[in-house]
């Protein structure tokens, strides 16, 4: 019940509390006012992490998008640090995604900045990135705005342009893959959590079919033309119990990357840490290079694995996807 009050917004509760103060239940009303103020303060509090939670905006031919940036505390003058671009899923925004993933805590410890572009609800009522809308060009327009945000942050905050990675959940994962395939030289790694591979859909209608995994071996996803052999290494995390985006999409994404790089799948290895869900990890390698890694979490639904408890699109019982992403990206940043 408390969670519903928070998501509904504290202003309505505040108004009800003021009305209560004029009636016979004044004492209860005053308690509600105090609670409303606390809820409002919590809404203004930045996600956890020792550093700055900054706001920005980027504009281009395809509109305006806001973004949030986490900058770790204690960065030295002239110090250039890596950057991770985090793209939220449907029904989320920058703050909720940062809260669920707790990526700022890792960034504060490991010293990298995190950029959270935010989809505009006028562009998609559910807050989804329009990764699928390639026929109309909307997908590429939104990708262009995200690239502008990346360039802006690199300019203002002394980011090491040679160490930039992109990750996303669901629609954000699909947009991350689109960015990496359209601008392969700009990213050192890409992480897709519960997403759909590029080239699988081209319109809203085809996106629905792709989400349900209707692509088969006879109907493979068609990757964007050009530069496929130079795509950055990919980490795929997908739940075997995902009823929103079929796990077949995770398998297809890893295979598309492997085919583009001429990589071969090794044997899957079973890993379980403590009481968290078991995962099957498959590496797709070309010689000594890992082109893609597929992590399938059998009991995970459509949620960020190992995310903060008590939040939508988050399952705290899964293996920690944020740590997996960090470990994967750090290897590419060191390469």
C-alpha cells in the first residue's frame, strides 16, 4: 500500500491532508501532512551513490530529451573516466532505473560516470524507447538524440571517449543494441537485459510479434547493414520465465553477434551464487576474443536481475546483473 502511495505522487495526499485539518479528524490530518512531506522529500532524493546527481537536456531535429548524470565524488582535475549509458525500460524513468539497478553505487566505487537518457512521454505514452520504429525513422531519430547526449556529456564532464559502454533493459536494451550497431566505433561494450535483437522489428506491429519470440531459425533477425564485424562485445542477460519478451530473443541476439564476428559457442556452464537463481552462461568466441556472452536465468521473469527489492521490474533473487555488466565492461575497457 505504501508503494502505491509513493508512485501515485505525494501532492494528492497533501491536498487530502489539508482538507482533514479543517474537519473533526484534524489530528489524523496533521499526521498525514507530515507523511506527505516525507514522501515528497523521498521523491526528490537522488538514487544511492556517493557523488553528484545532475540534470541535463539535449535538443535536435527529432525533439528534446532530458537526461540525468551520476558523477562520482572525488574525481581529480583533468581526470578522464569511463562512462556507462543506461537506457531504462517501459514504465521507468532515469531515477527509477538508477534506483532499481543501483549502478551508481558501483560507479562511485569503480570511478566511472553513468548517463541516464530519459524518454519523453509525448514520444511514447509508456515511456518506451521506440527502437522498433525504423520504417518511419523515429528509432534512428531517438538514437541520434541519445548520441547527442553522449557527446554533450563527454564535452562537459571530461569523459574518456575511448571507454564508453551502453546497457539497457527491455526496450532500453533494444535501443542499446541499435546504438551499438549503428555507431560501433563509439562503444567498447553493449549489455542487453531482456531485449530484442536489432533488425527483428520495423514497426509497432512487428515489434509485438518479436516480443513473443515469433522469429524462428527460418526467419532470423536481420542485422543492420555495414560494420557488423566491428560491433562491440555483447553481454545478454535474459530470464527463462520472461512472459513479456521471450527468452528466444536473448538467444537470437547472442547468435546475431556471433554470426557477425564469426564466433563459435562454447559449452554452457551452470553457475549459482548463494541462494540466488541459477544461471547458464555461454561464451561465443572468435579465437581468444569473446564476441558475445549469453546469461540465461531460468527462474527470472521480465525484471532486472538482482535489482533493488520492492520495485517494479526488479527481482532481488536473481544474480546481480549490475555487477555482471560492470565486470564485462571493465574487461573491455582494459583491453
